[in-house]
C-alpha cells in the first residue's frame, strides 16, 4: 500500500511502453529503431502505485497480476501529471478513508484539520481564538503579500491573480503559467489521494466539489512550487508549456508524492507514528457500534 513509503519502489511511472504478462512475470516492453526491443520485468509485489502515462498499453493478464498484489493503477498525463482514472485493488484498506470521513463529518474535528492545514502552510496562526472566517482572511493576507514580494523581486509591477477560462488567451504570462502549473499539481495530488484510499471530494477548507480535498492538499505546496515558478516565467512567450516542463523537472528534487502521503497521514491522524507499518490486511471486518471492528469471514451464529 502507498503509505509504506520507506520502500524505494513505492511509485513507478511508465510511458510509451507495452505492459504484458508472460510466463515469468509482468514486463514493460519498448521497441525503437535504434535499440530494437527492450524488456524490463517489473517487481509487482514491491510496487504500491503504478502511474501509466501517454503511449502506454496494458493487457488484462498484467492488470490481474497487479490487482492480486494490491497495486493501484493510475492513468495519468505526461510525467504523472493529471490523473484521469484509477483502478483500485479490492485489498486496498479503508483505514485512511474512514479517518478522513470521521474528521470531515464532525464540525469540531473538521475545524481542527483545517486549522492544521493553515498552520502547515504558514507556520503560525492569527491567534488562539480563531474561526474559519479568520483563517480565510489570514490566508488571503499572506498569499497577497507573497504575490507582492515576488512581483517586486521580478520587477513586474502590480500583479493581480485572475482565472478566466472564457478569456484565457488575454491573461498575462504569470497567470497563465500559474494556472497551468496548478493544474499539474492537482493531478499529482489527486493520484496520491486515490492511491492512499481517501476520497478527493471530502475537503476540509474547500467544499461542494469532487476535487475539494485535492484543492486542500495542493494549497500546502503552491508557495514552494507553482507560485515562484509562475513569476519566473513572466517574460515567457509560451508560459503554459514552460510551466509544465519546469514543474515536472522540479518535482524530482521536491519528492512530492512521498511528502503528500506523509502530510495527509499527519493531518488525519496526528497521533499515528508513520514509521509503524500498517497491520496485516484482513479480508474484511464487520462493524459493531459497541465493540468497533470485529473479524469478518466468521460464522457468528453461536454468539446469538
């Protein structure tokens, strides 16, 4: 499962390959005029999440093998950017989905998680007594100040963040680059959330959208990743394309996917030690309002 991030093979991105199953195992095959056909066998049992980029084909037998090993398969854009669909194995635990749902359904816990998100972003809070309204105002001030600082640094004058799909080509290069880079960031966050077993729709700061939790988590990284990048492209003639390429290159150093997983775990269960491995997965548990989870796959007729 994805949270076992200590395994260096937890994530694998593939593109322009054919993935199939032979008598030995699952392999990725690529053919080129210069080097002919090359085959690499994939350690399916050690992989938690496989991202399939453009130009990838996969057979049903290979998919079945990944499913047996509990590997999550994600269909993404180039470089793992933009998540289009996900195939989640039956063995994927609902542990983190249940933690997310409990915290989301309770107003007090939801405010606690939202507060922790703001603190993680800015390192401090406006005061001991705060509401979401106070936090939103605090966020607006800090983000606006960050924009002004970067605008002054790059000497571009007054900057105003705008997003207008109806007048897309009329936007300035910084806004175009920022919108493009943010879209890439949303795709990667979406992929990580699905692989963790959480719901992208149950947000704590954002609400009413199937991507609400994606926006929540993505906001944690914009000040480090997408905003400085966008301002650096203020003179670009092709800000969207350059933003995507530069963003993808920067992810290699930032190690975003492992960081997303750790941050989500800390937000939803701050008392949990991420170094402790998950318990062995069982086939299924039964819910009981008194005793909690009880083992499934057992005939409980003798207990009645």
